C-alpha cells in the first residue's frame, strides 16, 4: 500500500511531529475534550474497544463512560439523540462507522440539525460534529466503501469537511468543534494510516471554508480532496516530466467551498479538472464545474472536465473491478493531457 507523506521542513520545530491521519484525529478529539467539557463522543464500539479504526483509542480511559459512549447499532438514534443533546447545550460528536449507513440518519441530519438555526430565526443552533468514516480502495465492497458527501452539500445549514493530510485533519476537526453549526467531518479510511505528515503539538486550527493550493502550476487547475487529492498530486508529478505544470487545489471544506481560490487559479491556468470519489452524475465535481462555467467562463480555454468513478452503485468487491473503479494517477494524468491539448 502506497504511503502518502508530506515531508516536514529540513529544520522542523521541536513541537512538530510526523504522524498519520488517525493519530491526528485522536489528538484533536483528546485536546478538544480537555478544552471543552461539553464535548462528548458517541458511537458503535468507540469506548473500551477504541473504535473499529481506533480513532478513539484511549479516550474512554481518559474521559470515562459519560463522555465516550458506546451506542446501539442505530445511526438514526446516534444523530437524533445528538440533536437533542446539542439543543440542551452540549456538543455531541456521533461517529458513523461507515458512510454507507449514513442514509439511516439523513432525517436527523437534513431535517433537524441542518434546519435548526433557520427554522428558529437564529434563536437556536445545533453544534455537533458528525465524524463519518468513508471511501474506497480498502477492499470494502459496495456497502463499506461509499463517499456520500455530495448528498449533504445540497443541504444548506451543514458544513461538510474532507481532509487530506494529518495537519488538516487535526486543524479542521478542532475548528469544527469550536463553531455553532452541524459539521459532517469525512475521514477517508484509506488515508488513516497511509497519509503522514508534520503536525504541531501546540494548539492550532485550520479555517473551515478555505481551500489550499498544494501545488503551483500554469497549464491546468485540478480541484480535488481526500484520497483523490493524493492521486491528483501523483498525476501532476508524472506530467511535470512532460513539461506540463499542474496546479492542484485541496478543497478541504466541500460546503461551503472556496470559490475565490478556485476562480483565481482558473484565471491563471485557463483550464480546470474536478477529480472526485463518487458517482459522476451530481457529484462534488459537477457542482464545482457548474460554478466555474457560470463565474469563470471567460477565463476558460477548454471545457471543465470531471474525472470520477462511473455511475455505478459503488466500488465492487472483486479486486480486478475495484482497481478500475476509482480514478488512478494514470487516468487523471491522461485527462489532464487531453484538457491541456484541447
């Protein structure tokens, strides 16, 4: 399995450590629970077991059974109960063990959490952080590989976050806990232990709603996030040897996404590709492409291109099919070549 690593500076400060994404998430949970006693965690197998992916390892022993709570196998209960807790003044963080089962909690997320501020004229807020384990390339098949973030981009009132690096995973999660909005915080399972990088041990946050230009370029802009961000960077590295300089943007926050950074980049490169991990139709990249066509059309020298899985239910279990489901660096690179040559 390939390891994605962001190298720290040659002379990294003493309070910067190289860790993986799951460690960064655990650190953020620990620090935020220490900072604010209103925060509690609830989910399936998250207490003494430490979670199926071990994101909550050690937190039960530190904070006890009233703040790290094992729940029944009911995503609906997790979210509906969290809505009530948020209205009572707490800051709940339910864990959805697999994004494939978040459909069981859609009513609580969309009809209650997302609309609470709007329906009450601002008198009520619903602060919560719904951690959602997602994504393919782990051999999970159609019921343990989904990445359904685009469902919730369509619901005003929700913040949707999808980090790609340990630094952002920690900083974005801490920001999510300090706001007053319901946040869907997507954690890609493939990146838990393959994405490694420098993370400060001191307190810091990464602002929600702000993208990051992770690679400068002049021939095309690639907009991506999570696992596809890393594969886009691999593609950009391949193309650099061919003289094609690709600018790569990590969205980090999917809703609200950072229009300004995207349009500034497209103004520079005149070409744009959206690389994302969900069905092609109505996916995250479809919204980004539509926005660029509406607001950046005069800058474009080629049609905005989407690079995504096909419109299939989800990644198949059979390895030969799974390997051809998600875009890889070669497929992304070829799409960039064709866009640059248009």
